[in-house]
């Protein structure tokens, strides 16, 4: 398995998913969890950037573990991605989780949170597919 440090846009996209949610799923639970567990308010610039920096740090730690490196955590202004696509959001989350699946990173609360978010976005996509809507409930 190989691992790499994801693009800054990917980090910004992940934080934006939580900050902006979707039309019929505002992801308030996830925003509240970040605020309660990490003390970060994604509606503020500092909170958004702080969360992005934590995600970047998680990714760097996984890559460092994989390759016995010591990459520096760069100071970056992460972009907010307002106009998003659910399929791209899911692919970005899946890529991020894969790139962070080294060492004990998957056991960390932040990784578990992002993995849970990945499942939430996947469910958001599935429940809006007409074929799914036509299936029997119960």
C-alpha cells in the first residue's frame, strides 16, 4: 500500500462538507461534534482553518509512519468549497481515509469521525437515487 499527502483542496473540501452540509442534510450533528470534542467552530475562519490543519496533520502522520519520514506540517490557507458535488465529496473522503490508514491512525477519534462522515455522505447519495427510493421499506 502506498500513501501520500492529499491536496490542500481536498482538505478544504472535507471541512466544507461539514460546514455547509447538503440541502436536505445540514450535518449539524457533525458540526456540533467538532465544536464539542475539538473546541472548533467551523463557521469561523479560525475554526475552519484549525480543523483543516488537524486533518492535514493526521494525513502527514500516516505518511510519516508509512515511510519513516518527518514531513513538516505546512502553514496553508485551505479553501472553502461552497459549490460541491456529493460524488466528488465521497471520493475525496474515501481517498483521505485511505491515505490515513497507516499505523495507529485509523484508531484515532479524528480518523473515526472522518470515516463516519464518509458513510453519511454515501447514505446521502444512495437515498437520493430513484432506484433506491422505489425499493420496499420493511
